[in-house]
C-alpha cells in the first residue's frame, strides 16, 4: 500500500466486569475520548469476566480518570497502530 500514514497509540484496558467496562466507557466518552467495550477472546482467571476498554489515541490521563472514579483496572496493553491516509 502506498501513501502516508500516521501512528496512533491504542490502549487495551482490562477492567474485568461488564459493569466496570460500561462505567469506564461512559466516563471516557464524556471526557472526549474515543473508546469501545470489547470482550476478551481468552481471558485469564485474573481478568474476571474478561472485558476491556479499547481506547484509541489514549494517554495516561485517561487511565487516571478511570482510577479516580473507582473503575478497577486489572491490566493495560499499549498497541501502536499505523493508520494509512
């Protein structure tokens, strides 16, 4: 593929329960973040029910916002994605 691209940081924030995922998504959307709720394909026992928030172009402030509002975070993965423009 030819053309230019832009790198975007994507965070996958493991929150365990569907309740935490819904609460977290609402908080982040209200703060202006682009966020999606996903179910993990093969969650480990430590991941609870296996829900995560996929945060596009996120930052540490988003994670702190979740923590301040009592959303239990069980893990975070950072992914780098190339967006072709």
